[in-house]
C-alpha cells in the first residue's frame, strides 16, 4: 500500500499578493489581465472574490461585473515562481520523490515514511506547518493510497484543508461523487455518460468493463472502470535528472490555425535538433507545450526508446503530439523540447541512418554562416513576424 500526498496551494497568486500587501487581507483580490481589455481573463482570485462568483479563466469584464469593489492586480510571475521554489524546497525536505504538477501543486510519495508520524493526519499537518513557516502561505493537503484519490482529498477541504483517505474509506468517499470530478471527464464526457444513465461514481461502478468500453472506447473505458474502484497505479515520478532542451514562442495574436502551429514546431524542432547534434546527445522523450489565451497550459510527451536527434523524427514526434492534443482554442504560446537525453543511442534495425547524416550536413553548412542558410521546406514560414510579447 502506498502513501501518496497531493499538495495544492490556496488561491496561489492572490495569496502571494496578500502576503506582500497585508492591507489586502480579507478582501476580494483578483489577479489577471487588464480589466479594460477584451482579452483579459482572471488567473485566480481570493476566496473572498469567489463568493461573488468570480473564477479562474473568466473574462475580466465579467469579473468586474460580479465583483466591482475587488482589488484588481496584474500577475507578477517572477515573485510567484520564487514562492513556488520555496514550497518545492519544503517538499524535498520530506522526500526526494516529488512530482511537480504546476506552479503551486505537486505529488509526494511518502510510502515507507509513515512510522515517522503518529498518523497520516499528523504527516499532513507537518507538511502544512512547514509550508506556512517557510512562506507564510496556506496549502491544502490530501493523503491517500494513490494519486487520483490524493488529489480528490486535497480538494475536499479547500482552502487550508487537510484530508486523509485510507483504503477502508475509499468507497464512502468516492461513490457519491459526480463523474465530473474524475480526471479527464469534462462537460462533454459527463453529458455522454449522463445520457447512458451514469451520473455518479456509484452509477459507474455498476457497469461492466465491456459496457464502459463500448460506451467510451477501450482505453477510456478501462481507465474509468478502474477509477470507479479507486484504482490508480500511476507512480509519483520526479522529473528526470537529465537536462532538457526546449524552445518556445509567445504570439503577438493568438493562433488557431493548425498548419501555422506546425510550421512553428518545425522551426523549433530544427533548433532543438541542432543543439542535440552539437552536444552529441540523443533524446528519448519529446514534448510539446501549448498555452491558451487564459494561461491554462497543456503538455504532451512521447517516449522514443531508441533515442533520436534528427530533425525529421523530432518534428514527426512533435507534430504527432500536437495532433493528439488537438487545441480547442486559439493558442497563445507553443513550445517543444526534449528530455531524457543520452550520449549513446541504442540502434534500432528499422531506422534509416541517412536521416541523421542529412541533418548533420545541414548543421555543418549552417555553422559557417551567421544565419541558418539551409532550411527544410516546412521551416519556411511567417514566424519571424511573431515576436514575443513584452510581458512574457
Ligand atoms: N492559474 C492561471 N489560470 C488558470 C488557472 C490557474 O493563471 N486558468 C494560475 C493562478 C493560480 C495558479 O495558477 O493561482 C494555481 O492554480 P490553481 O488551480 O491551484 O488555483 P489557485 O491556487 O489560485 O486556487 P485553489 O485554492 O483553488 O487551488
Ligand atoms: Mg492552487
């Protein structure tokens, strides 16, 4: 049995702002874009502002309507990142097995450490106390036998919450929940399940594996079948120690055209590929990052066991990931990169070694000129016009 802890800071950006300026304490604080602008959205808000119905990702104009007397602030990412690092240090004083999920959220694997504490509740209180001591901020902590349940637990008593789910308590906690609370079940998925008569986890539990797979497909069906039983075998995975290389760009105007986004990926993978070959490294993971206008950020990652360094395969992987991610809204930022870098590649019998040679020849020629003179067809595109925004 594992002991997985999920920690999520409360109203993170707004809490840091309140810490810096104690006059904000107890007041509705909204952090986000320009309230005057059409594009501005709420990044987050204090719990006082949430009482007026203000939420993350809501247009600023709507937030002003709902809570006109709030204090409106623009985000100060540098400061939030400094606090995020401090919180991370606290995590690492409890265990090296820390998987950061976002700027204010992480999973910790404390399996085997239980005997250092009187109870799992005490373990949770210690983590919260250390965070408060180091930063002055409150966090919500959930402790459970796996990631899925730990995340639900940290959410159960927010803000400043603590909740423990032991194996015998799983059913009491889980069965009454709406399926909407399950990871990956959005409004559309929930509607599909509702039409099939499934609204709560208890409804889900009554269905056979076959039934769920015929409803939502094989992979999703299996995933839901397991979640309904509180089963989740995913490990807490600390980020790989090896370095990564990446490249990203923020657009002047959000872009919703897939072909343009792929062109940008082509330029970025060519850049990353050049750096890989220069360092004599092969990448076993390729990832992409997509940020929408409301700052919500998605990443996708693919593992390539044999390791790659040529532009074609890097691009193929990145563009395949973008297809899978299938952006639903205009994209503000796109990036791609590689991790799990290794020196020596395991040779696969099915790969074409000429691909790498071609990339190397292009690098050699480019190295002799100040600008890249040789580019592959898909790199010719209008991205030079897309300058990063000043405030990113
Ligand atoms: N964030 C953002 N845009 C979003 C969602 C979040 O910029 N659409 C930022 C601001 C948040 C931070 O990320 O402070 C952490 O996100 P959370 O979802 O954890 O939200 P909060 O920490 O603000 O509140 P909660 O107490 O609900 O965790
Ligand atoms: Mg949070």
